[in-house]
C-alpha cells in the first residue's frame, strides 16, 4: 500500500481515530481486527474487517524514500529500518 499510514485496531481500540479515517463501524463485541488505510494513494485500498487469527505483516521496503514509524496506542513509538517488519495478530488470550 502507498499512503500516509495504516490503522490496525480492535472494534473498541482506536475507535475515534479509526472512524475519522473512514474506517468501518463494528459492533464492539465482534471478534475481529480492523485495518484502515490513512490517505491511501489509490481508491483500491479500502477498510478491511479481518478474522482475529489473521497475521498481518508490515514491512518497510528497501527502496522507500521516507521513514516508517510504528505507534502503539500513541504511547510507544519506534522507527522501522529498511527491511525490518512487524507482525500483528489477535491474542491467544483475549480479555
């Protein structure tokens, strides 16, 4: 995806941010992962609702000109270096 970023959340996590970015409305007790692109550079990138066992891998491409940052609930922020990736999936022990 080419764009300004991506929001990955639960139905109750990052709700206001997800909705302000055009994300889907999801019943709070739905077991899923919400994926919402931020200002995508193509209309083919739309919000997705995924099963909680889905593994999402985000990787900084080697030829990217810009920095890639990961922010976790606005509290923890770190930079992804070229070729680094992170994996996101639902917990085996949900609350």
